[in-house]
């Protein structure tokens, strides 16, 4: 009712052309602007969130790592470097994996470049069939205090005992002769149930941590944002900068 | 409501708010799945099918303003609302396992996010669809008077 009355008002019904133009145009421009601003604002919030979220999440990963390292590192895990180091690299590796072999010198270089500041823990992810046999040899060599030498020898000879991702683990024996290992004891030790349990535990932790490919690195609990040598370097540099301000 | 232009202005605002809600919901759901990495279950996909088109359809009714947009947008938001309510009942356990349409992949009963102890993703979805539907119906009522 009220509206009808107002509609009859002469000024409303027949506004001057100039006024009409103003009335129609101004709000439309305002509305269009409002719409564009709102759309841009929402998009910016989304993009900002998407950029900040991974950062926050990896901070949380570091905190979770400081609180509870047990899935990342076990008491049995071979470790290299000073106990005082504040940057810890956890590497899941497979002795038969070519990329693991390729990355190993890089990891050693990172450690050599930052003496006493970087520590390396090795975890086993023997995904190739037959490489658990080699892990058993490595663990048995660890009992004789020659784990790292044996790992180096195994990687160095990888192309002859594991050509084209097809490991023939028995051939490893031909390449670890010069290390001064007590081979008879090694053959006995490698079948120990403790070593079996170590492999089982490492594979279980790999599953928990979502490790599906080797090598997989965690630097103070943070995974690589994407796989690559530069990413590993950056991650270690970032952790060093944060730990040694 | 004292002039037709004013009425149209506030109707425009209602539809605009609907679009804001739909956009926040669409971007939010993308954030959950693409940034936070929560995979969407089947029911979530059905609700997305109802929500995402609103982000594009509603602006078509804003420039220039066309109250008829309600006729195109309301079916989407009502179906979305029904799906969200179904999802909520499923999570709450009022609907038995056998009627669940999603046995493969990610179970729809899995609760991935809980804020303040009660806000879950299906609840956010239901609230968004409810608000959008209510505002659209309000717009329809006002413009057909």
C-alpha cells in the first residue's frame, strides 16, 4: 500500500533525465566495486592461507619431533656425528636403491661442511626384494663396529650386486672382504632375531611416517617439501639457521 | 522499503551475501582438501556439486540485478542442504551403516576436523546451505510481493 502511494509521486514517476542517470549509475558502480573487492579479498585470504599453512605445519612437525622422536629414531638406529649436534637428519634408505647411493655423498658433504652441528641417523626401508638380506649384513657388521665402512662398500659395489634394481644379495659377500670383518661371526649374527625385529620396526615406522620411496629424509622432523638434492640442502641450511642463531 | 529502488538494493544485498557465503564455502572446502590434504569423501563431493555452481551463477543475477536468479540457485542450495543433513545424521550415527552410499575410499563417517568441540566440515556445509536457502527464499518473498 505504502509503495503504491509513493509511486504516484510525480518526482518518483518522472524524474529528470539527469537525476535518473545518477540514480542508476552510482549504485551500480559501487556494487560492482564491492563485488570485485570481495572476490579479490577472498582469493587473497585463500592464497595467503595456502602459502602460510605448510610453514606452520612444518613448525608443528618440528615441535612434535622435539617432544617425541621415537618413530623417527630408535635406540638401535646407526648414528653418525656429534651427540651435541642440534640438526638431526633421519634418512630412510635401501642399500639396493640407486638414488640412495647417489645421495649418500651429498649427505656426507653436508655433514663435513658443518662439523659437530649435523647428525645422521640411518633407518632401513628395504623395499627392493632381497635387500633385507643386505640390511642383515649391515646390522651384523654394526656389531663388529664396522657399519659405516660396510655401508660405503655396499654402496660402492651396488652396480655389481644389484644391477638394474635386481638385487642378488649373495654377491655382496664378494665386496666386503677387505674390511677386516669376521665373516663367520657375521654369517651367524645376521640371522639373529634382534636384527629381524630391527627391520620389522623400521618398516613399521616407515609406514607410520608415510615413507613410500627411498631415500626419504627428515631434518629435525621436517620432511622434504619435494624430492631433490637442493631441497635437502635448503632444509638442512634452514634447520642450521634456526638451531644456531 | 520505502522505494522500489531501495527494495531492489536490499534484495541485491541478500543475493550478494548468498554469493559471499557460497564463495567462502567453496574456497574453504578447497583449502581443506588441497592445502590441508584432507581427501573429500563421496558425500562431500555431492555437496560440492551443489555449492560450486552457486559461486558462478549468483553473480549472473547480481549484474544487472535479476530476482529470477532465486529460481536457478534455490534448487542447488536445497539439494545441498538435504545432502548435508544426511551427512550430519550419518556422522552422528542416526543412519545405519547399510544405507551409507560410501563404502569405497574415504568413509564419510570419518570426522577429519573438529573445532571448538562441535564444528565439523558437514556442519559448516549444512549451515552454509541453510543460510543461503533462507536468504534466497527471503529474496523471492520480497520481490514477489
